[in-house]
C-alpha cells in the first residue's frame, strides 16, 4: 500500500475498499472491527 494512497484516504479525497481496510488493520496489528470503531472525543 502506497503512503500517498493512505494520505489521500486520511484527507478524504479517496475512498478505501474493504480489502485495503483489512490490509491496513493487519499492518497496524489491530482488528478490522477496532479500526472501524468510533472513538469518542
């Protein structure tokens, strides 16, 4: 996964697919559910 792609996702200029979300969660060593959970604050 390219860093510029991740930056675009963070800025909201690009949508991320479920496969890439799973890859990102695996790279961060967290579950996909945790990655998608809402954080209060």
